[in-house]
C-alpha cells in the first residue's frame, strides 16, 4: 500500500482494530514521515522515535480516526519534533549550567589550593625545619614517625615490619609528637 492508496476504507479498518491494515498503513507512511521529521531535526534516531510515537498514538486512537489522515500525521510529527527540540534545549541548558558550575568549582578549588609564591617559600622553609627537627629524634622514634606520616603505613604495618608490639609503635609516635612539638613550637601558630 502506498501513501496514495490510503483511503477512507483503510481508516475504517484501522478504526476496527485491523492489525494487518495498520501494518500496511505503517509501511506506507513510515519513510515519508521520517523524511518530514528529518527536515526539522536532522537526527535519524530521534526521527524514528518520533515517527514510531506518532504511529503508537494513532493505534491508541483507533476507533476515532477520521479520513483524510495525512494532515493529521504531518502535524503530529511536527509537534513531536517541536517537543524533541524543546527537550534538547532544556537538556542543553541543564548541561551548560552543570558544566559552568563544575568549571567554577574547579577554578575555586585551584585558586584556594595553589600557594602564592610567598606561601610556597614559607611552606618549603617549614618543610626544611620539620626535616631538621626529625634528625634530632632518636633513630627508632624517627623511623616510626617517617613510616607513619611519610610512607602512609598503619601502626599495625609498622609493628609488623619492625617486629615489635603495636603498643610500642604507639608510644614511639607519641614520643615523636611530643619532641617535635617542643622543637617546632615556633611554627605551631601556622597550624591553628
């Protein structure tokens, strides 16, 4: 059946629920309606979806269809395209807003986390003073402190590596903190 062959009898048969006639009707209009949709939105997948939605709507409305149906089908496809474009614009706006928020968040975090040249010098000096203070710790105490803070090992891992009790490692860490607090008390104001 071609688009030209769709007549009042075809519409009456679809209105009675004749699936075979509807299938022929679908085949007759499918390519044409896709071309109409493609004229507006230029997206093959979206066009297929819109046209199939129109046919589903026609099938759901069977029993109330009126001949001629050609203008109705074209208007339904156009409305489907308009809805699609509105949805795409809304999605694009949402994506643009999200992208803008991510960009601002990234820039804010970068600005906050990037030290100024003077801060960088101060941090380097502070690191040097901490390293110097570490050399003044007893060897075992220094070894535990470095493993815990610089090598990111757990107390349990350090105890296992050194073949000592966990409580011994905790005591060594406490001693390292106490000694470093005294050696670096002039820097404590930076941390508060």
